[in-house]
């Protein structure tokens, strides 16, 4: 498994999907590669939480 370059579907920037991230995805049973870069994933997650961190 080698690092792979993926283009973010939101911002269009290219990001690296590392071997370690690929192993993590496989371990968790995720079948699809990420489609958003880490920055867009973080932004999208924050907007879904309305900016609140709902940790208990």
C-alpha cells in the first residue's frame, strides 16, 4: 500500500491519503476513500455540530 494523492471534492486541493490512514480506514471497515481533505472534513464536521463540541 502506497500513499495516494486525492483531489478534494469541496475545495479542489490535492491531499495525500497516507498508508497509515489507509490502514486505519481498512481496520474500521470503511470501503470508500475520503473525498474531502482534512481541512474540509474538519470544517464540515464543525458545521454539522453548529460549532459546538458535544463531548460528554
